[in-house]
């Protein structure tokens, strides 16, 4: 986005001098391996679309420390499985880029090592830091935070809705048969409906004292969960939620002006702006008096437990990838809100980014615990059934029972 690109150019891009100075702030001497060898080499696997954004930091780190950093572009769809398979053999990378919800699987397989953020932990958005931590230990250096929000056609509806009902009323008053759209499909889409579920006080799992999700504390079947299920049934009967509307149909309705509100993520913003729509980013209107909290997906970097160069890997991540310059470079490569607070605030000079950042302040990390897999397989199907007229109480009870049995 232009405003951020100008800001980035003002920093001098990934100029060697600026990054070296950033690195000096955290480590005044070359990073050494456990064996004291400053001529080590780091292999870093990244999404192939992020190679250019990281090459400058890698070159600067090598010049400063003598540790060569090899940035390897990988297919994002296979990078996790390749890492899990290769790490135990010692042939995998020292560092791998990935998503926070891999943490349960990576930890279970024993392929990731803790990261020491030190005082820099205070420099990250709270949700990013929370998502990077698993069972009280930080395993990921976060670089991006992604969540959904409401895209509003400001030419049709000039002001944000105060509540879910107000949103529907505003769209109806504007003459729209479909005021609001959200991706569903025949098997539902609980990711997109989760903000409404949280508004009823029904998270999937409770949390322990340090804020980590507790797989033994299933909350989806609490009283709020059944209230949410009843609400789903009402919305399905009214046509406000519709399983016939998949992602493509939701997009089409918004782009063609048939809908004024679209609950989606930043990945769809460019389609709307390219279509000439005057887009505003709004908080997710709640069906209750409580905030509607979406899931946050956090992206970052993990250190391999089998790396011979963990000290250098930690230093490279914390003192180079964890700088405002590099996080802004990654932002330019993907237009996803930076995890570092200073970089996020700079990127938020763009009102679209600022809108997602504001909604993200209420977001909660998607559970990374292995038990979450037992939820996904039943969750959307149950919600779709309720939207299509199934009894909310019995259907939600079956969902709760199925998930509980699968976890046990």
C-alpha cells in the first residue's frame, strides 16, 4: 500500500547499515554456535514469496557475524510436513517459517526448540506473543497477525453498525435483499462464525493460569454455546446465514453491490478495492452485549530442535527478523499486519490496515493444541445443520458429545 511503501523507503529498505545497527542493539558480538564457531551456516526455509523480503536481513547478519544465512524458498503447502520429516534426520533447516497453529503438532513431534525473546517480548502485539507460546514456553518469533473483520461498502452504508441486528437493519433500509454475507458452504465454516460464538461466552476451550488453552476444559458445550446454537437457528430461518453462500458467492454479492457488509479477511480486500468499492473496515458487530472475538492466526519462525546452531538461529530471529525494518519488509510482501507493535503502528497509517489492527485487538489465538483437530471435524457440520433447520439443542449437544469423545 502506498503510504506504507513510502514509509519503508524512508527507512532505506533493507540497507545493510540500518539492519546492522538494529542487530547491534541486541548482540554486540558475532553470534556463535554451541561449539563457539562463528563461521557456522544457517539454513532458513521460508514461503517462496518471502525470499526477497528476507534476503537483505540474511546478508546483513552474515556480514556482521560471519554466520552465513541461506534463505531457501519452499512450497507453503508442503513446508510443514517436509520439516517434520527431515528435522529428525538432521537434514532439515535450522529455521522454518510457519503458522502458530502448527505448534501442537511440531511440539508433539519434538522438532522445535524454545526461543529466548528476552526483553523484546514486550515489543510484540499481545495476541502475537500469546500465539507463539505453547504450554508456557515460547517457540516462535512472530512476524504477522491475521484476523477477519467486516468489510463495509461505505457508499451504500456510510456508518458502521452498532450491533448485528443494527447491521441487518441498515442493509435492509438501504434496499438490500442480502445485507450481510459470510462464507459458509454445505459443511459450514466455524472459523468465520467464531466471533459470534464468543459473543455468547462460548469459547472452544478454557485457558489455564498462564493463558494457554486447556484441552481438558471444553467450553463449547456451556450455556452460552446452546444460546449461540439457538441464535444460529434463528439466523438460518431468517436467511441471514445461508449454507448456499460459499466464499465465491459471498465475494460476488459484495463486489456487485448486492451486500453491503462482508465478514472476511485481509486476503479479500484487494478484490473489493480493485472493483472500485469504497471499503471501510469495521469491528464485527456483536449479537450480544459482549465483544465478538475472531480467531487470530499468527505467522512466524521456528528453530529446529536438531539444529547445531541454535544460538545463532535465535540471535538472527530476535535481533534481525524481530526488527521494525524487516517486519515491514515482510508486511510489504504479504500485506498482513506485522506482529511487532512498532511495525504494526507504522503499517496502520493505512486505514485498511488500521481497521484490521483494531479488530485484532479483540482477537484470540486459534488453538494450537492437538485436541483442536477433534473439534474441526464435527463443528462446521453441526453449525450447518442448525442453520438449515435442525434442532439447535440436540444438534449442539451431539457436537459437544462427539468432540468430548474424540478428545478422550
